[in-house]
C-alpha cells in the first residue's frame, strides 16, 4: 500500500497569511493526488485534483503543486472560512490512501 | 450532484447492517462509486469501490465482511456490513469517483456496541 505522510498535523496561522501543507508518498504516484477540505460539520469538499487542477468554484487563493512523491497545497491569503481540516488522497493505485490530515487553526 | 446516505445506527458486534446512498444530479450508471469512513476523531479511511460495470475493490480491513453493490435503475449505492466489530464504528460517506474521489455525501453514522 502507498503511505502518505502529511505535515504538519496542526498549523496555527493568521488571517491573510500564506500557508503550505505537504504530502509525501512512499512511492511515486504520478500526480494522482487530490486535496480535500473537511469542515467541523463533517462536510467534505474536493479542492484540487490531479495535483494542481482547481475544482470549479474553489477560490484561486488555493493552489497545488508537486510531482513524483512530493506534493503541496498552498493557500495564498487565509480567510476565515479556510480554517478547517485538510487531507491529501492518492488514487494512483488501490487501496486509495489518505494523508493523516492537517488542522488549520487560527493563531 | 447530490448523495444522501441512510441506514446507519446502533448495532451489536457480530451483527449486520446495510447502508444506502441515493444519488441524483448526474448519470449514476456512468460513474464508479466509493464508500469512505471516518472513525470518531480520526482521519478518512477508504473502504470500497465499485466501477460503473460493477467491478469491486475492498480495503483489507473489510474484505470478506463488507459488500459494495449498486442498483442503476434506482440510482442507489449500497454497502452491506456483516460481522461488525467495534472498530467499524464510524461515519460512512458515499462518494462519486472520477480522478480519485470527487463529490461526497453528508455521511451516516454506524455505531457498533453491545
């Protein structure tokens, strides 16, 4: 199985700040990586697919990059609604695997 | 796209439960579908996948105990959970496939406890 190591587990940040979340795979996943946001009510939303393609309707302050085994999600200028949990997912091979999550919290 | 799960509840260890996911807003028969779960306070955990042609894949933790199926005439996805264990306690989400997991439902809570 492909392991995804996501960091940091907790990220304190301020409104307007730029932040980056990392996701490292145990083997190459050929850009088959998505990023998800989960709100406290449990709602899960895909933000980015295939490493860097922004989902329709997602604000342009979100961006994704990476290749091979190393991937990242950046938020250019934090807004209040961005404070949530974030997960990466690899879909290169089954079983699909998620990163352990990053809690983005207000500093 | 709308996905609405149902069928969760409290069940004793060793017993069975069947979850349903009603889909609308897209051509259900054209998409693979997933079940994903989240134990209380934990991260997301992929459970099973069924392709548009009904091929299936399972996580090792549920293989042989859970069965994913679909009824394209009813636009409904199912997950049959047998021989339930306490560690199966989680919110179960159904989700539409295509480049990984795309749209998610709101989830249904399954609690396995005596």
